[in-house]
C-alpha cells in the first residue's frame, strides 16, 4: 500500500488543493480509510488529512509520477491565468517502509 502526502505552494487559486486532489482520486488514490477496532470488533470509516492519500500499489515512484502529472495538467489548464501547481510529494510503500521516494 502506498501513502502519499504533498504540499503545494499557494498561487492565489483557492481551488488549487481541491483540483489536484480530485485529479489524484481519478487516478485511483483514495482519501477515505476504514480500519477495524479490535477491542470492540467493529469497522470505523475515517478520512485522511486533506493532502494525504493512499493507493493499493507497491511502487512509490508511481505516486511521484501521478503527482507530477496532475500538476502538469493543472499548469496547462491554467496557463492563461499564469497559475502554476508547484509542490513537493512524499510517497511511502508501507509493505516496505525502507523504500522511500522523495521528489
């Protein structure tokens, strides 16, 4: 399982984070999580922090590529307004926590 967290430089567009997150979700990333509470034997539905997503995969580089692609798409769509999506992403493979990709 991959866990991605990212930070975007604010560019004056109050929809920047929403647009980037929506595009990442369309690429298969999820912002909701469910987990089982063992002491009470029930499942809890929760949401991740706003710039944290997860995906069933094992290649951290995939997260970096997805983030770059959605930022590039944003930049093309907002070229006339001279707004750019610039940021940093960290993607970690929880199956192998030693495998960390930084971009």
